[in-house]
C-alpha cells in the first residue's frame, strides 16, 4: 500500500477499488502465482459445479416427470424409482464434494491473499515461497472462524423458519398478513447480509490478529461500526458481478446449445478468467477494507509490529495480536 493509515480513513467505494487495483498491479508476479496455484482451481470448481449440477438435476427432473406418468407397481415404475434414488444420491454426494473443495480452496486463497497484502503494507519483500509456507497454518484459524459463522447462520435460519411458521399458522394472508410477510422477508435478508459482511471481515481478522472464531466475529462487528454502509455496498456490487458472470456462463456455456463447440469453449474460458479475477479482487478488497475500518476507528497500526508478526521463523507463523495493532488510539 502506498497510503499511510490516516489516509485510509477518507477512502470511499472508488478509493477502496483503486487501492485494491494498485496493490494487484504493483505486485503482479506474486498475485499471478497465488492465482495460478489457488484461485484458478477455486474458479474451476465454482464453474464446474454449475455445469455438472445442471446435468445431474436435469436428469432428475426428466425421470421425475417420467415416473409421474408411469403406473405404480409396474417393472418400469420400480426401475425408474431405483434410478431416481441413485441419481439423488449422486447429486447429493457431488454437492457435498463440491462444498468441501470449495471451502478448502476458499480458505487457502483467503489466507494467501490476506497475508500477502499485509506483507505489502509493511513493505516486506514477500515471496511466493514464504506465502505458501504460512498458508497451511493460517487456514486452520480461518476454519474455526468459518465453523462459528456456520453455527451463527444455522441458528439465524432456524429462528427465521420459526418466525415463518408462526406467521403461516396464525396470520397468513388475512388482516395485512402479506405486508407483514414482506417486512419479515426484508428483515431476514438484511440480517443475512449483515452476517455475511461480518464473516468476510472476520476472516481477515483471523489472519492478522490473535482473534479467531467468535472473538474474530465480535472484533469484526466492532470494526464495521461506521463503515457498514461502505462494506455492504462493496459486497453487493461484487456479488452482482459474480452473479452476472455466473448468468453468462449458464446462458452461453451450459445452455448454449445453439452455439458451436468452439464458441462455447471460448465463452467458458472468458467466464473462467473473469471469475478468477473477481475472486482475487474481492479478497484484496476485504483486506483493504480491514485497514480502512482500523483507520476509521483511529487505531494506529504499527507497521514494524505488524511486520514482526508476519515474519516466519523456523516455519512458525505468529499471528498479529490486537495489542500490537492498536498501539495507539488517535482521537480527532
């Protein structure tokens, strides 16, 4: 980063985007290596799931329609029933494998990018070898944070289902029930968005500070105060970009039957490169946003202390402690 901590205080959406772009273009080599080793496999898994799921689920829908027109008790019905069971099992196993590999590469990519950006911020001569030696140890902390976040999301959705059930059993569509349902759905999506943004910043906290799991989420919540609007806007714009690339992939590649094989392959490669760049860009932005939030709360970051804690001694990684980060509270 070329900016000093106090300069980050005044960054808006455009400023955050520019800072992320400057970091990536100034350190092309290290980010290209991270992309090739971690982000490209992550992108391939993401797009491969779309293609395979579409095929598997398409077969399930086709056989479901077929069995609905078949008389029960006939050999044909039994055969279709067994086939459907097998297809559902394959679909569920594939989705489980997908989420497992997606999670692993997501955590590894986050570890690598956050560590790299923090090293750049401290003006260290970061190398790909050093990054990869740190990543296997840092991602375990991220896993703990993810599990805590998963529990939070699960609890939140269970409570939302409970509220929805109460609405269905008591209010329904009468006496302004539709309006109440709209309010409930709006509050639900706002809460879901809030939890997602907290989780993303908590991932950065887990790498750069001595907090992970619930403590990282609590720290993230505190850092987001005053910058929640900025974080949510950035999150929505990035996810809109992901949605558009996914839509293009499904339209031009998965369902692009009228296009030639060469055309579909070309469009697939373009979508693959776009989604890879988006993954890298979003991870760099998360780290920049962390420093912006720290600056907003006047938590002066000692670059030398941060550098010491990012150093690798004998293959051991020492996470940055909060007391080392917040060496001074600057009040304006």
